[in-house]
């Protein structure tokens, strides 16, 4: 069974560990390098536990952690979305089973309104996931340098 609990302050170490795996994967597209301690910096993590405009969610399947998502309101396009997918990660061994799509749709159900989702244009798995997840909402697709931004509105009436 799929659940999507909100992360608490006590969950921060577990979220940090998952975030490191995620940032390591993203380095293939963005070229980021770990710092001298071997970790990828992420200065915004604490704000996901204090800022009411941000949310940290876990993806759990069968009681085990399978991924996470970080949602905020940052617009890559300089607009004012209600929500933006800052980070989204499903553990590699849990991929290609429909979990990412189910997780994305559950997040949209929880947070209706205007959305932005950004991914690197060469990250084909991300492009496939987000195109499919946003399809019911007829996203506007904007090329922004090396990135693609999908913007759309999730209304409760259109949720799949």
C-alpha cells in the first residue's frame, strides 16, 4: 500500500540520506560535486520544516521508504505558482513500477492549484514521468536553457 506522510523534524536525518542519493544522481546532468566532506550541499533543507509554504513528503510502500518529494513555491519562470516540485526521488530499486506516477498524482490531489515542475532536458526518465503525470492538466511546456518547465493548474474536478 502506498502512503505519503509529511516528514517531521525527527525524519530529517532519513530525508538527508535520501537527498544525498538524489543529488548524486542529478550530478550526471548538472555537474554538481560533493563538498570536501563528501556530501552534496542543500542549504534549503531546514526550511522544509519551518516554512509553511514548503512541504517534505515521503513515499512509502508497504511501510518502507521508497522516496521523497520537496514542494515549495519557487518559480523558475518568474511567475507565482501555488506549488512547485523542488525535488522528487524514487529509490532506483523501486522505479518502473508506477510508484513515481502514483506519488506525483497523490501530491497533486493533496495540493491542488497552479504548479511548476522543472527538470533537465536530457533527463529522459524525468521527462517521461512528468509528461505523463501532468498530461491530464494540459501543461504549458517552456524550454529554459538546459531545463524544461511544465506549468499547469490542478483542479479537483480534473484529478485522475
